[in-house]
C-alpha cells in the first residue's frame, strides 16, 4: 500500500478516477459505449479522440521541459502546420489525390520540425532563454499562419485527408492510433536507449553533462525539433478533423494545456526527471474535465472558473507539502517524522 | 568566452535579419491597395499614402472626397470580406480611401484616427475594436470639424454627438429572425421543442445579442425549451467538440441554434457521427452566411441561415457622400440583410463571394 501511494502516478490516477466516478454518479450513461457504423461511440471514446492532439503536443513538451526548457510556440506551430497542409491541398486540381495529400502532410511536418529546430537554435546557439525564444514564434507564428491562409478559413474537401483526423481503424479513431504510436516511439527512444538519460542529465545540469561528454546542444536541439514535429502532427489531425484550417483559432492556448498536462503528470518545470505516462494521464484528466463540463451543462460564463478550481485542487493534492499541512490541520496530532524523498535536483 | 560572445552576437544579427525579412514580407502582401497598414502601431498613413493619393491641398481639378478608415484587423474571413468591400466600393465611388489596420488594438486605432485628423481628411470611419474609451479622440475629431461614422460595431458613450451615424448589423434582430423561423416551423407541434444553443465567445457583443434576440422570441411560448446552451467560441473545432458532448447528454434534440456558421458546421459533423441526419433529425439554424454554410444548406444540412452582411462598402460610400454634401443622415443605419431557407440558399450559392 505504502509503495503504491509513493508511486509518482498515484495522485494523477486518483484524480482521473475521481473525475470518472463523478461522471458515473451524475449520469450512468457516461460510460456507455455503443458500436455504430463499425466504430465505437461514447463519451470515453470522445475523450481519447479529442485528447489525442493534445497528447501529441504534451509528449513533445515533456521532453523539452525535461531539458529545463519550455516551448510556448506549440499552439502557433499547430496553426502553421494546419495552414500549410490545407493550403497545399486546396491548391491541388484533385483535392483527394493521395499523392497530393501525402505531399501536404510531409510539407507541414517538415515545416513544423524546422520551426522546432529554429526554437532549439535560438535556445542553444544564440543563448536566449527558452521562454523568450519560443515566445517569438508564439507571437509571429499566428501571423505566419494568417499569411498562408490570407486571413481566411481554408476549407478542403478531401476524404483521404479527412481519414487522419476523423477516420476509423478497427473501431477506434485513427488519431488515437497516431498519438499512441508517437507515445510508444517517444517512450522507446527515451527509455530503451540512452537518450532519456541524456535528456534528464542535460535538464539537471547542462554544463556538467557537457563536461561528462554528453552533447548537450544536440540533445536540446533534438527535444525542440521533436516538440515541433509533434505539434505539427497535432495540427494535421485538428485541421483534418474539421476539414479546414483556421489560422486564428487552431491550437489556440494549446501551449498552456500542454504545459498543464506535463505538470499534472509530475514532471518538474525545473527539468530533470520526466514522466511520459504521467503526461498522458494529465492529458486525459484535462480532456475528461472538459467533456464533463460540456455534458453536465455548466454555464459557459463559469466554465473556466470551474476548470481552474479543479486544476488548483489537482495541483494542491499533488504537492507533498500541502498534503502534510492538510493532514496536520485535520488530525491535530503531529505526524511522526516525515521522511523526505531524496529528490535529485542538482542546480548548476 | 570571447568566442561564445561573438557567436551570440552573430546569432542576434541573424535573428534581426530574419525579422526584417519577415516584416518586409508582411508589408508587401498587406499593401495591396492604397497603402500598407501601420504595422507596429506607427501612424503610417500620412507617409505611405502620399504616392498613391493626392493630398487635398495639392489637388488639381475636381476635389476627391478623402475618407480615413480604421479597420479592426484581419481576424476572420468575415472581416476580410468587409475590408475588401470597403476598398472596392471606395474605388468605384471615386473616394480617396486612407486605410489603416489596427490589428485588434485600440491604441493603434486611436493613433490612426489622430493621424487622420492631422491629415484633415473629409470623413473618418472606423469599426471600434472595443466599446469604450473613445470620447477623447472623437472629441478631437469633432473639434477639428471632421464627421465620424461608426461601422459594424457601436461605441459605448453617452455623448452621441461624437459621431454622425452608425452603420452596421443589428445582432439582436438576427437572433429574433432565427427565433421567428423556429417558432414558425413548430407552430403546429404539440409538446416540447428541445433546443440546443451554441453560443459565441463569452462576453462578445454578437453572442450576447444573438442570444437575447432569440430568447425574446421563443420565450413567448413555454413549449420552446433551451435544454443546453454552451459556448463554442465561434470556431468549428469547438462547435464539434461541444456538440459531441451535448449529443450524449441529451437524447431528444429538435433544433440546433448556432451563433455562427462555423460552429454549425462543426456541430453537423458531430450530429453525423451520432448517426443522426443534420437538417432532418435535428433542424439547424445559424447566423452569418459564409459560403461554406451555403454549401451545407444546399446539401440540406442547414435549414435556415440568417445573414450578417459584411459587404457594407457601397452603403458606407453613399453615407460618406451624403455627410460631405451636408445632407441629414439617420443616426442608426442597419445593413441590408436577408435570410435564406434551403431553396433560397441553393439559388444564392453561386453568388456568394466570401
């Protein structure tokens, strides 16, 4: 029991379960899953479906945050990627041509990876603080997306492109598989190769890592590149889902949701240790919360307040200090000496 | 250490170059007609307008009317169509248009209006970004004897002498029109009519007014019930997401009322995913009238479109001419707007420009 409670995923899982139980009590139908036209249909599937683009962005964000960085530009990269993909397709003679769709996707992904690399370049080579470096792209990115779409919402009619964001494969949405694949890839790369260790060590202390022979610049460049790539993929899914690119609104505030998911998942903004599974749980918590708000009919004026309160509660619950204070005030008896876990945060 | 310093400087130089190149690119694409916008908020109109337009003092022959127009920005397809309409109508009417893009910032708009006053334009027109905070700058225009016309959005000021006329849509009336159609459709219907409402961005004038107008009409009969009302932020993606959740929470939905077409388009997708037929199982009413909505209507997926017309250029130019000629003009002019049923939408589809 003690071991389970000490596990880093204990609190996120508990919060998610609590949210689901609340929904179960509110509306027992919440968990009902039907098969409709050869695909599963229900709230839980919706959560996976709408959560998958956010999961992609958050996975990339986890690696960046692990290197003690942050990427505020992901929302804009989502918009740019969506704009490039839809613009390319809309210019084609036959919008449904598989070759054209593939070109559009590759172009969008390449551009997103390049934008990620640009962020990495600013951070590692120019030496700008990550928050400032990525802020540049966050602000200009929406402008770039608007330039590509010339301020319009580009609508494409391309069943082949639509498959990515709205298609179904073996009863589940295609986008869920994409997110799962990227998650597996990231987990494999960071847990089965030395890359994960490199990222954690760079996040703990870049200088010491460099002196120890780790190419900290390359590692950080990779993290930003991967983050850009993930955001691009999310942009393609989002635009494909509604068959249109909206430079203004696509991926708006995604950076904040992604950072929140990473933090809920237990990864510290100070860099170092990171938890991909935790991030995934964070995404599920955020998306479940959103779906809950919509289906319980919370008035739109107080939506954000409700969301903020739940997030605040989640963050407080995860804080060991807060839990201890709470326990102390509830049980006025002082608990016996608390063992403080040795948290490895070596500061340069 | 020194090497690193140089590296850092070189990086900054590259960054600066990239930024300049980017800004230049912005400028060239933005300056399509009379002049480019005041990009970084600088009141540029005076300089950049010079080559393309004759200033009043130097004009030879017939004197052209000079209209200074400050646009909100280019935030939506609607707005882009609005800008285009004004530019084309000005060219057609032979009015010298000084156009300035405020990029959704009030301070840019105030700067632009001040620079119009300095240029001594004949008329100033603008779409206020926000409702309040205009008294000072409009007083300056009034003192300079330059009439001001508001387009599309109103200002919130007790002193109505600050502007001569307000030309724009009546959002409340749009809501009423949507409501009247719903009431008409269900006049012989016994039992409750369950309505789902997708609201626009919380707190925005169109969302507040379209909701109010709609409720005003349907509240006359208690059988009309809004069973769910949620914000979809005027976007397709949110409309889809919100509608998915609402469809699962409510089994019996008769009507969907969306505050704009984009949300309706997203919701249509959600309704189809639920195995229902949009336009038949659930009747759909939406506001705006963008081209994509007409396409959906022609497929029978949207039943009724209430137009919110961005093409107010010609009306604005008529108004400007009247103001300059000293003719009296009404304080409030509602743009000419129509409504479309499926049949009317099919007929109108080829003419839709935006």
